[in-house]
C-alpha cells in the first residue's frame, strides 16, 4: 500500500510564498538567487504573494527570507469583478 505524505510535508511542497516585502524587492531577491517567478501579486493586506516556477525555488526563497514570511491568512485582490458590466 503506498505511503501518504504527511500534512506538514504537503504544505512544504507549495510553490506559493507570502512575503512582507515590496514587489520590487522580491523581484530583485529572485533575480539574485536565479529563482523563476510564475506570478507575483500585491496583497491587499500588505506584502506580496509569490508563486515560484518550482518547489525548489520556493524552498530556497523560504530559507533566504525566513524573517519576511507572512504567517496566517492574507487578503488577496479579487481577480474578477464581483458584478458584470452588462
């Protein structure tokens, strides 16, 4: 029977990292560390939501910017309008 990944390990495998930094600073850190960026979103609650191109890149940025990681829930900007224009 195959082993299941523990919940802690599954969470660590995410490519998403929420950081309490300015967008430009996050881009620069990723550039310096040669980490590919899939998406970078400014959060309504402050900081940015970074989606890296790989799990390894996310782990590298988590280690490098450990003190800047946002813990808990964040408020994202809605991607689509709540009402349609027609």
